[in-house]
């Protein structure tokens, strides 16, 4: 616009300088110098960054507008007052262009546009009216006035557009600052970072986070090719990932979650890349912009989950699924006849776990796993199936003798004492072995055969090794059928109670009865407790069965009119359930039986497993008024210490001391010693297993108060006792 004004001034000077004189030339020269100076200032300002507006800017623009209007139009107004003809027309055209151009130039600051147009209008109208007051002069002045009004209207519209543009630019700048702040915060608060490349895939303006994860300074990675920075040929999968990245870049297509494995320092890392191509102002490809993240922790967690899916969490040995998969692969090989499955079960682990607690038990299992791996060597696969059950797969052994030698070595190594968490413990192991394909040609069949051999080994004693035999499978199947029948026996009401009386050693009167459970199997008939109680304990069924015995015994004893006692045997496993006192109290409440008429018999095993917990439960039972008897006294190794810790009501002398009472002096000495201890502690004595009158007489002379055995009565059904309305009975 300044250039156009200068050009018009030069044209007008060349056209009118003869009519106007040298003053017009001077005015033109000053205008040209000021315009050139102004252009230079504007060029320099355009090369500098934008500066924020201040309060002086609008006022300065108004002053500049007034000065510009006076400089441009002062001389023109003077010429307008004296010119005629073509000169007058030239000046009018020039003035018209000046106020329209000025209104556009100063439209960004509307007050400045008003000032410029107002001064121009005043000078122009003044010059016209100074030249005359004819109708033509008045019409020309009116035309200038209306043109100025239109120019100002246009200036106001331009000012509004300019203000809106400025506001939009400021909003965009604020949004850009906010986005930049959020991106910086994003990089600081997360494990992800931003990256950008040019058209040649060279990293541009690397972020501090990117430099940090690469462990290099930012200036060292700027300008480097992205795939060159990520290259790590020694890491598996790195070359494949970078090749995939190269295909995306070559095709200039976006990609997402491209996983690149590499090493950062000495640790393996996994990064994920996502990016989109960018274009410049002309639409040409300008590079890529995207985000990267470190997913190492996620990958390690996934690997851990996958590992745990095939390994035992405690010992890190392969689990059942992993072992069965290895066994299946071994069975597919031609040399599968040499594969052997060795099933192992620790002897004495439960007492250790119960006595010292689960932390010691877990540490013991870890120690057993380490010792077992060392014993079998690297050629055998050791797995843990759960609890204290371990399995070994031996592929292509030298023969049965080699497998037996391996099993003996395992038994010997595991029999050595363990020191775990400061506690010295000793366990043993029972071993069962099965061979493929003679003992089974599938995983399930082989494991079943090895379990059958293990079952025989455990039944025959601690530290025993047994190989599978067909007879074992038959017995194991029979046992499994018995277990299945036992699970439903309580619901089918197949259990019954028999009672064996106690008699007074002096008068022979029945003083009470011991309740003994029997299983009336629909096919096998009456099953002895010795056959099914161990199974019930092993399968976790002893709790509900024991509660049934207590409730049924109390209900039956409540019908005995003479007030005889009833005693029930309580399994050691029932003492692991803290609800035993509540079970007894509920049975007494339902039956109405006086507490002193119920006697609970426990063995030393109850106290050996966890003496403190067992004695606490016994004290709760004793507090109800229920009597407590110590059964099988003398067969353990710490009976005397238990007698000192808990005041039992009665001691039962084991039948092993009664059987040879008349023929062995040492048995008589032991019985007399038991009598002296009991009397000294205020306890009564019952001798069980009495079968002859000589035994009964000897026990009576020794001081036993009660006798029990086949000499007086075998266990009888409740309706055969004769303790109901008939009153107290006497021994048969």
C-alpha cells in the first residue's frame, strides 16, 4: 500500500509540478523517503517473532494514522483548492484511493481507521469548499462524505475479521501450549514417549524420555535413523520387527503396536511403536510422528504366567500338566519301552507340617525338591503334583536294576535330616514304579499303575520301593470303589453303632459302654472300622462321620435308665476342626444327656500332632462336664508329660499289656506302675482286651476299676444291650 501511494505521488508530481511548483516536488521527496523508511521497518518486523499487544499499540496506531493522513492529504487538499480541469480530476481520484486504501490499511485498529478517514475527509472537503461553493463543489464534497462512510463501514467489517483472526490465532497458540504441556506431562507420568522422523526416517527433536530409555544424550540420537537406533541383531525377533517397520515406512502407511525386542544395557526389553505418516504444507511426505512405550513388565508378567501354567509355584518343578505332556511325548517315541514313571509320597510330612506350621512345611517341600533333583540327575524329569506328592519320569533307563538303584538312592537321600528355617526335621519317602508299555501305554494308565505301586509301598512301611504288579491294580480299583461307596454311606444311613460294655471289676455291673461304628454295606455286609476309618480320614470324611457317632451315641445313652456312661472315640483329624466342642454341646442338647455321662476317648496321636491346640480343645470339652479318657496308654513315648499337662478322668490300659499279663512279669510291673500313676493323679483305670478269668482276676487284684473285653461281651447292637427299661445289666 505504501508503494502504491508513493507511485501515485510520483505520477501526480510529474503531471502537475509545472502548475503547482517546486513545493510539490519537495512533498513527493519527503513522502518517498518516509515510505521507504516505513517499508524497511515493516520488513524487519516481519522477520522478528510476534510480540504481544500492549495498551500503547492502539493509541500509537491512531497517531500514526493522523500523521499519515496529514502527510498524504495536506498537499493534495491545497492543490484541490487551486486546481481545475484535468488536475482537479486527478487529485480527486488520488484522494479517493487514499482514503479507501487508508481505511483498509488501518482497519486492524478501527479507531486509527476512523482517524485517518476523518482527517482525510476534513482536508478533502476543506480543499473542495476552498475552491468554491457552487453546486458542483457541494455535490463533490457530499460524494466524498458518503464514500468515507462506506469506507468506515468496510473498515469496521475488516476490523471484526481481523480481531476474530487474532483471537483464533491466540486460541490456537494457547491450545498448542496446552497440548505441549499435556504431552510433556504424558511423557513424565507414563512409560511412553513421543517420537518424530523426517522424510528420510531420521529422528527429529528427540524427547528427553526417548534419550533416557536409550541411555544416550539427546544430541547423540538426533538425526539418526530410527531403525538404526533400534537395531539389535543379537536379540531374537529384533530383525523381524525392524523389517516389518521398514515395510510400513516404505509403503507410508500407519502402524500400531509394533513390538520390537531389544536390549537396553544388559537387560532384555520390549518396546511397542505406533506411528502415522505426516505431510508438509504442500502435501508432500514429511516423515512419521508417533508414540513408543516400554512393555517389558507386561511381557515378563506374561512369561511368568505361562511359566506358572506349567510349573509348581512353590518348588518351580514342572506340574502335572507339564509332566503329562512330557510323558505323552516319551510314549510316542520308539524306545518308549524304557520309560519309567516313579511316584513318590513323603512319609511323616503331615506331622511336620502340623507341628511346625505351614512355613516350615513349605520350606521342607522346597528342600525336598532340590534334593530330589540332585538325586535323580539331569536325565530324569522331576515334577510335583501337589501336597507332598512328587513324580519322576525316567526315559531310556538301563534296565529295571538301574531304576531300582535310582529309587534306593532317592530313599536314602530323602531320609537324611533336613534343616529348614532353623528346625531340624526328618521325613521318609515311599516309592511306586511303573514301566511303559507293560504297565500302561497311556499317561493315565501309567500314572494309575505307579499310584497303585505307591499305595502298596506305603501300606508295607516307611522307605519302601515297590514295582507295579497286576494284583495291585485290582486292589487299588477295589479301594477306589470302597471310597466311592463310603462317600455316600452317611447319606444312605448305612452306618450303625455297636456298644461294648465296661464292667465293674468288683461287682461285675455294667458301668458304661464304648460306642463302636460299623458300616452296613449293601454288598459287603458289615465292614470293620479298621477297613474304612483310615479311608474316611484320608478322604476328609471323618468329620461328618465322627459328628454322627457323637450325636447317635448321646441319643442312645439317653434311653439307658440306669445312667450308664457312653464313650466315643475321637479321631486325631477331628481335633483339627475347632468346632468339635460345639458338636459335642449340640449332641448333648438335642439328646438331653447329662454331660458327665459322655466320655470322650483320645489317643496320644492327638497330642503328638499339635499338643497345644489339642489340649485347648480338651479343656473346652472338660469345662462342659464331659469326661475325657486317654486311650491305648503306654504305647506312645510321651504319655507321662501329657498326664502332667492335662487331668484326664480315666486311663485305658492297652490290650497289648493285658494279653500276656498272666505269663510275663514285665507286663504285670507295667500295669502296676500305671495303676500307681493313675491313683496318684486321681484318675480311674479301665483295662481293655480282657479275654480270660485269670486276666480279670489279676487286673482286679492290681486295682483296675473297670474291665472290658470278650470275656464279658462282644460289641452288641443297641437293642441287644438290655440297658433300657430292664435297668442296669450285668456282664454275661
